[in-house]
C-alpha cells in the first residue's frame, strides 16, 4: 500500500500509533476497524534476526488523514482499556 498521494488514489495516510510488537499492532488495527476506521499496519521488523518484539521490531499503524481525529479518540479508549 502506498501511503502517499498518487494520481489514482487521493487518500493521504498519517501515523496514528507505534508499537514494538506486531501482534499489538494487529490488535490496534482491529480495534480501529471495529469502530469503522480504515487502518493499515506497516511493520519494520528486523527479518535478518527474526525479531518480532523490542526496539528492532517497530510496527506503525496509519489511518487516512480525514479520520485522524476520530482515530485518536478511539485510541484513547483503547489505552484506557489496556
């Protein structure tokens, strides 16, 4: 998925959440989607060492810019439940 404007897709994406575990990123994405917010996970895992947790395994969650404020409100609820 391209997170930048292209001539075919006008959606702009913005970083809304960062975590050090891919599983938490998937949970957060699911939480956002359950609230009707499109979200994508962009993992930056150190595959040479197969690290999936810690500082070398960053996962970022992006949402469309148009729903960023709503995503922040939903994530505040997520943080309070965690």
